[in-house]
C-alpha cells in the first residue's frame, strides 16, 4: 500500500500521511473524471479498470502510473496533466509526471515580483517561466534551470506587441504597481495600476490563461473614500469580471523590505512598524506587515498548488497558512 505506511513514512506522522493520502486520492479521482468515458488503453499499459482497482486498494503510486499512461494514450487536456503533476508533487514523485504548468509574470523586477520569480524558478511545479516588463529581472548565475526562463522587454503601452508572448501559459502573476503613489500624479498611478495591469490581464484571458494572481492592497474597495484603495478595488473588480477559471487576490498591508527604498520617512516607519506588530490582534491582524520575500513566496506557492475554480482573497493570516507558519 502506498498510502500511510507507504511513501516517505519516516518523514511524516501517521496523521500527516492520512491527510496527504486523502488529498492525493482526490486529485487522482479528479484526473480520472477528465478522461473520455471509454478511454483507449496505452501501448505500454494503462487501463481504466486497473486504475480504479489501485485507487480502491489505496495503491496511489500505481494508480498514478496508470493515469499517466492513460493520459498519453488519450491526448488528455492540460488540466489533466496539471492535476497529475500536483498529485506527484505531494507524493514527492515530481519526476514521474513532469509539470505542464507555464507561468508568465508582470512586475518581476519589483520588490515583491523578484521573489515571485525566484520561487517560481525553484519550484518544480512550473515547467517554464516568462517575464514581461520594461527591463529584464536580475537573475544570479545558476538560479534559473537551463531552458526554464525567458525574459522579454516589452512596451506596456502597446499590449498588442506582447500578446503573442502570453500564449501557451497556464498561469499568470501580476505584482506591477507604483512604488510611491503619493509621489506620482493620479493620472500616472492610473496608467500603471489600471491601464497596464488590465491590458496584461485581458491578454492573459484571451490567450487562455486559467489562473490569474494579482497583488492589490488590504482594504481594497471600489467604494472606498481613499483614492488608492478605491483604485485597487476597481482593479480587483475588473480582473474578476474577466472570468478567469481561478482568480487569486493578494491583499498585503505594509511591505517590509531589507533596504530603505524611499528615504528617511520610510526608514523610520520600517524601524517602528515591527514593534507594533503584535498590537495588531483580532480583526486588526490583516494590517500586519509582511516581508516582501515571504509575500512573493506565498503568491507563487499558491499558484503552484491545485485549488477549486473561483475567486480567492488572501490577507495576512492566509499568507501565513500558505507558508506553513500557522
């Protein structure tokens, strides 16, 4: 049996294995439903009957192999392979079913975006990663596995110029934003936060991207009296209206960076804010600050995992759960 007591039993408690076993079983059942009603048997094996027997006997690794061969024989859709890849990842058998997920990022040179990119390059959940922007992101030697990363300098005011570069991706992450909105005109902020972001989102929707993740702000509300929060709420509403299969909205409060990017005012704020952190309890927890590297990891880890269709909204407590810190 490759459920509890089978794979990696030395690393996990029985309770942890029970949870893992259940999650893998659900994923494999989901994949099974994506096959034709009477799927062809693969040349090297793989049959619906044998797969069901293995699932009934909790032989998850054997069921995974049957589904892999069935998928090859029946030209299974991308969603099928993504589901199998997630099951393989949970079983720590990533090489058994290479991921078909392809991620495109807008904003990879920013404070959060650079960590989104770093996590995506480390993650076996993504077979390929593409960045779009006004400049290429800095990537250290050896950080990007060979052939995994493609970077393109594009004109964000001309979305038609980069639409072809979005084609073929299954997921997108957007962390583009104005670093200091208070130092820019409303027109400049609107151009970046609405025009550029929405053009990218629309290009992703038209290209068939299934999952779109967007970084906004805690308190985002299109009816807010605050211009910035109203703008962020408008951004969220417009992305939701595009109707992606899965939409993830990340709403951080203060972004904590190692370096002081914006002068003495920010320096004082960054020094004081962590000391106030634990005063923000109960409903105020959502206003706690988060390190940009943690937020970038959380956004990418969420994009790498299997989740139901719909709209997800994540705030401080959710970030901690994704990161395994709560």
